[in-house]
C-alpha cells in the first residue's frame, strides 16, 4: 500500500502547478497508469480521496488512463501487445524484448479553473 | 515583455486572455511528471554519495521469510575476510535482524518502518550519516519482506537481488511480475528443502522468470548447507570489482528498477499551456 505516499507526491506536484498558473481550483487530473507500474488504480483513487481534502484539488476529478503493455523485439524487430507476466515477442517467441509501454505512472495533464 | 513566458500578462489585461472562472473555463497543463519524482531525486543523491566512496549497494527483496537474513549471515561469514560489508535492515518492527547481522561482526543499521511496507530513498538518506562509507566496499539493504511495493522505489542502490524460496511456489514471477522484472539477479533459496516438496520445480520458476523477458542469472542455493553459494559469492565479488572500476571512470549504474514509463513519452513537450474554453 504505497498508493498513499504516491498520492502525496501527486498532490504536491498538482498544487505547485496550480500555484504557478495562479489557479483557484483544480478541475481534473489525468494520470497515465500501466499494469507494470506496480500501482493499483482502485487503491490510487481511494487514496486520492483521502489526500485531496481541504486543498486546491478538493473538488478535482482523478482520471486514470490505463496504458497497454507493449514490447518490441530485438531479434525480429516487431512490436507486439503483451501481458504483464508474459513479455515474450508474440511474433517470434523471443525473450529479447524491450518494454515500450505498460509501466507508466505519469501525471500527464492538469486542468485548472479560476486562473487569475 | 514577450509572448513566451507570460510577462506581458498584467492584472489589467489578463481578463482578455482567460474567461472568468465561474464558467467552464479550464486551462489544461500537460506535465508528464513522474509520480515518484521526489523519491527518484533523493535516490539520485544517495547514489552519488555511495559512488563518491566506491561503495556497491545491493537491494535484497523477497516475501517475508524467504531467507534474506539467513543469506546475509552465510554471505558475511564467507566474504568478510576479503570485503568490508555493512547492512541496512528494513522491517516494520524489532531490531532482531540487525542483531543477527551484528553477531556476524559487521555493522548493521535497523530502519523500523512502523506500518510502511517498503523502504524509500528518504528512509535510506536518514541513516546515511551513521554509516562510515569509507570503511565499506559492499552495502546490503535488506528491504521489507514484500513482493509488491519495494519494486517501485529506487533507493539509490545499484543492483536488485530478488529471492524466491522453494516453499513459496514456482509461479511467483508470473504472479508478481513487477517485482521479478526488477531483478538483476534471481536467487532460489532453501533448496535443501526440495526433497520434501513435490510441487516446486526450479526449471518452472526459471521459465516464469524468462517469460518476463528477463535474461538475468537464476541461481539456486541453500544458505543452510552452503550448496550453490559459490556462484552467488562469485557474482558479488565480480560486482564489487566492476563497481570500483565504474566509479573510477566517473560512471555509475542504476538497478533494473520499475521505471515510470516517462522515457517513452519524452517527444511530447514537457509543459504545454493552452486555454481550452475561451468565452
């Protein structure tokens, strides 16, 4: 359960962005999250409800956009969709793959209102 | 005054740019910041500190009871004559593990995390002042026993070693892919118990690890009997030497850590600022 500490980091970054843009309110926070990030979306949502109270993001909606697991093969050069516990190349079966998506944990976008 | 940084905006003209807040006026800011930013920054400072003294730092991760402390005891007994070792122990409560390490004659520092299920870079930074790094070649960090959270936190270390004991089940890498994918070395421990178990296959465990596109060495061993320890000790000794050479060249290495995927999205501008709904 480290979702709470991640949420603190999230809120600090969001608050700093709101301050930079002199906004009153944060309307929406968009986070990209992949299955290999090690973070459970539902837990992140409930942790966010606890952390945001009373701050600039009090009324904000947290939108979690799930990212697909994708690999690219170093042997055949092809990209393929994969799953968290099977990252082998779907074209040639090789284990020499690089992850190109699915481990995201990114604060992608913040929507602000009341920009002074 | 310019149109780039916003210095031409004043209290007198700002209303021309943005609609009043009471409507659906929304300003979107694309940030692409890692949610582990604070931890990662501290981890970078920790690593620089370790590198300044040429200390190799290894993070041991596993479920509770997989034999991390027993492995350290056996390792220290065999290596302490040649390599200066210290240990940072992470547990929710008690000094028990640190006491076991001290009994082997090497310094140990206990971090009790209370309810926290993992160590993070700030907790490590907190014990750094107590460590005499100039007297150490190899620092082990024994993370909190947990196959989930520790994988996400860079501590400023150089290598992740993940333990899987034979009593846990050979499909653990498939069940906990985030943890096992982070491994730079996988150890299968308590192999002396294999004769009593009919449901653990070392080959199957290695196969589950390979399915994570992980080519790292998988070493079976028993800390109790010493079987297989030599390969692990050789790996350690090589890593210590390799790291000394690395820092002489002003280089370092990061563990195969759960990155935040940021690297794949760098082509997008770091901050984009655009008023969406204009009145």
